[in-house]
């Protein structure tokens, strides 16, 4: 066993003392953020969408009550026309 080699490897793994750096000079540096008009418009739109309900109760409530009471009527011609239209779109 060669002792010199062990000493060399041990020197590689020795930690070096860290050198403290001087504190940065105190200045009046500050970050500045500026949002463009487009960004502001997007934020306004997002906020409006967040405050809007997903389901418009004023439209769905009468339909829901008609279906539950059994008084909702579907026109066969209208249903057939819409089915045929969807069939054409899928082709």
C-alpha cells in the first residue's frame, strides 16, 4: 500500500475555507414591474370570467322545471332536422 497516494486523494477531498465577500454597497436599487395594456385587459377579462357563473340559471331553471314536471315538449321535426344536420357535418 502506497501512503503517498492516500495522502494525495485525501487532499482532493479536503474542504476549503470559504472566503467571505464584502457586503454589496447599499444602493437604491428596486425592481420595477410594468404590465402592458393588453395584459391589463386580459386580467380584467379573467376576473370577469371568474365572477360569472358557469351555468346561466335564468335560462336553465325553466327548462329544468319543465323536464321534471313532464311538460317539456320536443318537436319531432326539429329533432330530426338537427340530427340530419349533425349527420351531414360528420361526413
